[in-house]
């Protein structure tokens, strides 16, 4: 044996052999029987759903799902491979093709337009048909396509957006904006020609296109006039407002919704404390912008100042579900940014958090009246392989 206190190779907790039960045929036969019985007992819901929740893992391809499943199990102290994600318990599964009209490999704007507006389009364009040309303002006019969020609002439902990016980003932007460029966050991000031709920035459209009840994510700087100090980082001019037109879109949104219906109307918050203080039954409209740009990765998040995607999703559902006509909610987690940076841990933690939000939504809603869909907009260049031992850290 090894001297006392020495570490033997391959005996760390995660690498212990699987429980003995797995070595018996009964273990696998019993599991197969239970799976088959539950499939045979499955009854389709015949009623039309009143509510729709669309969860979108940005960049969450199949390798990411596999790795997130293992990571979830390892976070819980298991070897990981036998873990099951909440999204994997759904009764139906399908695959989607993600190309855009002009690209073999798509971006989040073209794909957002596809799954939210129902039409494939050109890369980097938002809420426009394929007749629109990227970056050319004039080609947007007459080629606008409406999103399911917009249609749900016209049908009398409450609607909401939750994202860990800026709320003007490509994925949420496709729910309300019509823009020849996904990068036109504020008027200061637009070329003079586009402004001259009458195109509006995405932040402006967020407030003026569709009456959205709940807006939660990042993106404060695009909403306020140039040099407006940020409430969280007042000493840092790089976080200040960026608008050249002098508009305060937060104030505009608040005044437009302040006198809504029989409730107190609209609230704006910018930190977790403000979000927690909002009574679910006191507002018809809630805007929470928690960072100047994108929200921080879950692994870098300050849990006392910024809400998690789970907390934002819960707040959105509680507010939206008060509408007797039902609601539509879009929830995005930006797994993508971790992959772009080559940060597997950041990306996979985001995927696990999206799955926790899916689980929480399942606890707050009923499958008898709520259709929940979990999808991705595209995959990512991420893989893992080799002849790895059971229980090896997914980051090993």
C-alpha cells in the first residue's frame, strides 16, 4: 500500500468505480422497463396551450448538452455521466437545421429571426425577410416580419424577454426589432447614412415597437443620453450612456406604461435588490437592466447585486402568469460567449444554469396549459473525446 497520507493514482472521489448496482443486468433491465412503461403511459395534451415559454441556449449544440449533463452530475458529487438534465425529461425531441439564406454556418440574428419570426433570413439582420441586405438601411422598409412575441401581444397575452446578454442583443432583438444590422444597439452605433434614411436603433425599437411587459437582462448604456453616469459604475465613463439623440428610453418606457390597467403600471430596476422588492401583483410592466452591456457569467456574477437567470425567469413567470389570456416568454442564456472565448467552464456553467431555469419554470407552470420548448440557435466548435475514465472531470 501507499504510505499514509500519500495519494494513490486514480482514487480521487470522482474516479471511484461506478456503484456495484450498475454491474448487474437487473439494474439496466429495470431501468429499461421503467422507461418503456412511462413512454407507453404517455398521454398527449389535447388542449391548446395558453402559455408558451421558449428557452434558447445560445450556441448550445449537442456536445455542449452532453458536457453540461456530465458537469451537472459532477457539481452534485456524482461521476456525472448518469446525470439527467431537466430539458432531457421532455416527452419530445427533435433536431433543427440552422443555416441562414446566405450562410452555411449562421449567427444569432439570422437564427433568432428564424425561430421567433418563422422565416429564414440573411446573417446579421433582425426581424427582416431575406429580401433585406445586411447593413443597408433602406432595404429594411417593407421587408419586416413579425415575431411570435409581437403576435402574442396582439392576441392579448402578456409577453416577456429574459436574457443574460444585453436586451438589445441579436437573440432577444429578433423578438421586437426590424434592423438591417444586429450591431445598431443605439443611434451612436449606426452609420450616418442609416440615420439619414430613417432607420431606428434597436434600443429605440425595444421601447417603441411592441408593448413588452417584462424586459430583464443587460444593456443600460444604450438607453440613456451620452455621458449619463451608470447607477452601478458612476465613476467609470466607459459605462456611461451612449445615445447621441438625447433620449432617455427608460424614462420614455416608464411614462408610456405608468398608468396601465388597474395595477400600478411600470417599474424599472437595475440591481437584484430592486428586482426582489417588486411585488409580483403590483405591476403590469417591469424593466430590469442589470449591467451596462451584457450580464456577467454565472461564475463571475456578484450574487448580491445581480440576479441569476433562474431568478429572472421566476420573476417573469410570476408577473406574466397573472394575465388570464396567458403569456409568451422568451428566455436566453448566452452559453455562446464562453465558447467564443474558449472558456469551457464558463460556457458549461451557463448551460447548467439554463437547465436550472427550465426546471424552475416547470415547477411554476403546468403542462396542461403551458407549452415549454428548449432549443439552441446554433452549435459551437466544442468537443470532448478520448478514452477517458468514468468520472473524470469534464474539464480534465
